[in-house]
C-alpha cells in the first residue's frame, strides 16, 4: 500500500494537531506516495535500527521518538542524527514518528502502561484545553436530521463516553434571494420566512476541515450560515498522563515490586514510602514531573513516570510516592501498542518489532 494510507490511518487515531509545540511527529523522511512493503517499529530511530530495517527488508521505520526535533542545516555525517537521515535516504527507507500525539490520546502510551499495571477506571490525568470548538448552524426544519447526522459522522458531537451530542432550538430565519441566486426555498426578490433549527454541537479543532466539509455537503442552502466559537473547556479524551485504580489495594513496597516486574525495569528511584495502602495510581510515560501537582490533587497514592531530577523529588512533600522507572522503561511498550494498532487495521501488512535495544542508559547492578 501507499505510505500515505498507513500514516493517514495513524493520524486519524492520533492527529498531529495533538502533539506538543516542541515536537516533530509525522513523516520525517520519505515520499507519502511511496509503496511500502514492510515496516519496522521501534521506540527510537538509531543507526542500528536503520540497519535492522535493511536486514529485515523494511522500507519504513515507525518510531515513537522523532529522530529530528530541530532543523538540520548540514548533512555531513558528523552527528548520529545526520547519519540516520542519510542512511535512511540512501536505502529508500521512510521514517515516521508518532510521539506526543500518541501520548495524549486516551488509548495511547499511558493507557498501555495502565494496562501493564492492571489499572482500571482510567481517565486522562491532565485534559488539554483549547482543543474544542463549537459549531452553530441554521438549517430548514425538515433537513435538520440529515445535517446533524453528517456532522456526527465527520467527528462532531462527542463528549466523554457520549456521542451524537447536540442542542437544537426551533425558530425561523429570514432572507431575500437575489437575482443571481438558486435558492432552495423562497422566491427571488421577496423576503422569505423559513422554519429552521439552530443546531449546536462541538468538535476537536483538528476535525474542523472534515466537519465543515460535511456541513457544506449536507446543508441544502446555497449560502450556509454558521458560526464557530473556540471553547475554554477541557477535552477529557485528550491530554497528558492517566490515572486509574488497582483492583485491590496493595502495600507500597509490594506495589513497587509489582511495577518493577511488570514494567521490566531494573531500577526504580522513589521517594520515601508513606506507610499507606496503594489504590489510586497516576502514570506518565517519559518525562512527567510537570504532572506531579495534578497527580496529588487527584488523590493518587503513587505517581509513576521518568526523568526526575534530584531536587524535584522533594516536591512530593510526603503527599505521594514518586516512582521514577526510567524513560525507556516507561515507554518501551509503545512498540507493542503500535504493532497492535496497525495489525488490527492492516492484518496482511508485514510488521516487525526491532530487535535493537535503543536504551542509551546502562545499569551496573
């Protein structure tokens, strides 16, 4: 299949608009119209991973972390980033990254961590703001069902676990058709009163284009009246980290051993144990110290993340146990997640998990 078909599917699940500003998710190397024969999935894209792709006959690498974060001005083989990009181009291998956009969806990286730890009743720890918009449109009473359904099919109307959400109020609209019009109702030159529905619904900003396309296709009027408003509401389905509960509470030390075993980490750096039972757990794959206060305010007993600095551990202030499991260790199951996502949609496509351990950190035990 074409590379574009696969990347479009991934971006329908984790739109690029959900990534952080500093990020560089998306197609980094390659032509979207390339025919892809096999893909290699990895957490990072290193020279060894490119070699692994060559050996396995893959012309696409899908990595969680982008190999390029900032603009490259020279390609001289001087840095590992330049060498990876050059080697990929020379061997006709595309590189695609799906990073913080995959972190931020409800079925993404953090959901996989929760699954490994046996957490249930999971929700986004810190939902994002500024993502939602409201669409208000006006359509003939008899056409409202068709317009409403088209908007829902395009991705509008989802609130939490509810779908097809809208508010509808009836009234009448007035207009006078000009000489060059082809009006759906009414006569030219005469003011017309039409029974209409004011239809209101919400949608994530990344769906604005398909939602408006659906509106214009389904709406019968030659000139469609509509308003779009930005909303300050948090979007509960998108954001950083997750929080959930254990089936049964555990002793703190027993829980940390549970984490160590299930996340396959050699070392856990943690704050002092508080002598409490562990029931509610917050997680954030990768660097998550910015979520500590949110984890505390949500009543988490333990916060599992990575990349904690020495002085940041003091911020726990005996309110929570911080458990730093390591960056690679917290995100390593992202490879498994991507394999499952792609295989479910493209069951006959050749997928491989890299055999390269890209963790740059080693431990002397």
